[in-house]
C-alpha cells in the first residue's frame, strides 16, 4: 500500500449503506399503502435517526475547501434542482416549467444543508474541549428553538439546517476520538444502548402520538402543534440512536462486506438518482398496491442498481463537477518558480 493511502474505514461505508437503504425505503413508504398504520410506524422509526446519523458521518469526513463547495456541492444542487424543476414540477405534474432554487425539491435539501454546514466550518473549527462544548451547546440550543419562529421552514432549508447542524458539528469533532470509538468494547454500555434503541423503536412504532412530519426538522412548533419539550425529546432520541450506531454497530461493522461496503461508498449516486424511478413509479401508480415485501424488494433493487462501483464511476463522470474543477485548474495561472541557481 502506498504511504499516501490511508486504510478505508469500512464501518462508515457499511453504516452509510444501511442509512441510504433506509432513506430509499422511507421515500417508498410515502408512496405505498398504509398497511393498517404500520407504514407510518416504520416511517417514524426511520426518520427518528437516519438523517441525524447521516449528517454526523458527513461532518466526520468534512474538510473545508472552497473548490469543494463550488465545484461539487453547489454544482450538484444547481444541476439536480434544475432536473427536478423540469421533470417533477413541470413535465410529470403537467405544469409550466419554472426554475426555482431557493426551496429545494424533495430530498435535495440535504445538499443545501451540507453547503451551509461546510461554510460554517472555519467558524467552529476550534481547539479545546471547553470551546467545542460551548459550540455544540449553542447549536443544540438553536436546533430546538428555531421552531419558535413560524417563518423558518423549507425556504433555503433553514429549518433542517438548524435542526441537523449540531449533528454535523458533532461528527466533525468526534473524529479526533476515532480510535476510542472504533475500538469501543464496554459490554454494559453496549447492552444499555441496544436496550435503549429497542425501547425507543417500540415507543415510536406503537405509542408515539406525534405525526411523522415532526421528524422532518423543517416545521415550526406552531405549524405542527408541539413545543420545545417535544423537540428536545426528538433530539435526545436521535442522540441515543447515534450513540448506538457509533459504539455498538460501527465496531462490529469495521470490515469490508461484499456489496454492502460498495453501496456505502456510492451513497451519493443512490441519493441523487433514486428519486427518478420513485417519482415515475408514483406518477404512474405502480406503488398503489405494494405489499411490504414489494416495498422492501424495490428499495433493495434500487440500492443494488445505483450503489455498485460501476454506477458510482459513471455517476462521477456524468454528474459531479470534476470537469469544472479540471477546467478551472487548466485556466488557473501557474505560479512562477524561481531558479536560484540561474
């Protein structure tokens, strides 16, 4: 192995595979029948943790580079927002095509939230546990209190930005403790976390009185009729799940697993491309009579089709902004190197 290459953390590939599968499954659930209320129950369980954990992993690997922001995140958002406006809001909905970029379409809010989080990295990239603790406390405070303002919502994905910002920052800070996390082996803590997420799953599936929209992170308290205490509970549930995935699941999954690790490495392709078959199936009513088995099988097929290495390379070539960055590098003036021996 070359000295410049670092060993890959397969635990995060495997975790991302689980999370992106649940994201696809969650979107399919919105198009499938209710199945006697079990549809919403499963949806609440998935949405109680999958995006907070995803933002945590995003923060774990985040590096502030202006070119990354411009040529990758911003470019991907503008490209796919345009495609969504043309195809989903125009052609499939039989409406006049109107390009609109301030309110992300469907799942594209994640790109906008990531863009804002990356922009903030220079501000919260601090040293010292006390300073970082204050930053996290501030971000969690904002993630709870933003709901007091009914004007904050889907515009610029501000609601979700405030809601998920602390998980991004937590991931950014937690990577300094990588070894301790990935080698965690305290059985009593692992058992307690496992029992905790099982209890939370039962509560959310059978007894939770909240509507599923409460887990989106994009609505004010006034809109959904809940208060700060409920939001604190939701954030606490997400933190419990995060601790379980980090301290129980990650150490157990820290190895290369065929298919699973590849899909986890190509989650961006799955995330951005799965909307097209799902929207088409919903438009033509193909999911109206889906059974739970149909829904699970469809989510798995989409994961396998878009999450393999071949599709990952095709996606990288066709959709990412690598060509823009390459063009920019060619146009950038070369620095003059002075030869002191002339």
